[in-house]
């Protein structure tokens, strides 16, 4: 027979599956002791570049009890975004990361997490907690690994044996004590270095460590100033984000198309040619990216990225 904590774990996983999450893992909410020196070293190397927010809330990043009063459990969830077909149509066309094809994942998944918490409250009783989707100082990959959902790839992303890495991670931090899953301790990358070898800006400085300030995603999304001239000719037509290290990863041969209608690309985006991108107007930008993560760069940022590749 299940004890109460095991029963809660079963309920959480069943409810998560019913909402379309591909995997759900559970970890005890506690201080991430192993991660503290790694995070400190990463920040000291200035691998966060202009992303000053990465240096904020150091303690909160490592301790979920500082984010949620009375936190006992971190529920980590995986949600697939791998598309049925890859944009663009021609090799010379400009590219955006697959995660940005459809509606902004923050909204889609946050709604699901709120529903999950409500469903758990109805089935179990009063539960306090918060939902997180890449929007607060939560070390999501580390928690997912602790919850047994995968291991850290050489490109620093979480890799899962069943589905690779084209998925979003999200968390529910709750004050309910639940039987945790076993952490993933094995690394299935072996001697493969395809992601390191393929990165055109040499952003992967060592296994599992990415210099964020050299990543194409950083230059095209986070950096607000001009892109350094030293990066000329290295972007391989990426104008928002980058999937190179994921595209070459052998584990992504297990990726299967998502079933989320909200992640389908706008019809106009599907048909955009290089010329369409180069001549994009505010009106087109607003229409095509109305609910998209691409809105983060605004038209000015996107135009800067396009002209950087064009020059």
C-alpha cells in the first residue's frame, strides 16, 4: 500500500500528465549545496555578460524555502515544444529558435501550472505554493536533474533519454511533503563533443559550462547594445535565439512533434522569406509576433540582428 507521501506523488504525476506534461519529477525542497560554488564561479567569470539579473538573489536561487514560505517539495515538469517541421524553408532564409515559433511559453505553461495547483488543492486539500516558468531565480535544470528527469549535457541543457532537450522546464514549489524521486546521477553524453564542436562562437567553454556572454541567444535576445564586430559571420543566419547545440545532439533524434496547438507558428511566419524579414514593418511584427517570445527584442532589436547578418 502507498503511504500518504507516496500517494501525493502519484496524484501530482497523474494530474500533470492529464494537463499534457511529458514528465514530472519530485525533489525535496532544500539548499542546493553542490550548486553554490558552481554558480559563484560562473558569475565570477562574468559568463552572464550584461544579464545583471543573473547575479541577483543569489540565496534565493539556491534555496527554494526563501522563495516559498514553508516549502517542502519542488515539482519539476517537462513540456515538449519540438515542432513538426523546422522553419525556414530555404537554407538562405533567416532563423529563429524553435521555442519561439508559437505563443510565448511563459503564458501557456503558467496557466497549466496554475490549473495543476488548483487541481491538487481540490484533490488533496489546502496546499500553499507558487508556479515558476523561467521567470524567477529558480535553478530549473538542477531541480529537474535532482528530480530524476535527466542529466546535464555538455551544452549545459537538461537532456532526457526519451526526448532529448527540445522542451520547457517549469516548477511548482509547494509546502506539501511528498516522496521524492531519485536524482539522475549518470551522464549519458559519454565522449561525444558534437555540441562543443558545432558552436560557432565557442560559447561552451567546458563540459556543462556555457559562457552566456558568447552565446548567439545572448547576442540576439539579451544584449541591448550593438553586437561586437568580432562575431561577424558567426551567426549562421540566426536572428532570434539559436538551436545549433541542440540540432547536433544525438539525443534529439528521439524528439517527437509536440501536441500543443498554442505552439504552432503563425501562418505568415511559416511563409517568411529572407526578403520578408529584411523588410519587416512594425505592423507585420505586431501581427506575426503578437503573442510570441520574439516580442522581447522589439522590432528594433530584431532589425539590428537582421542587419548584423546582412552587412
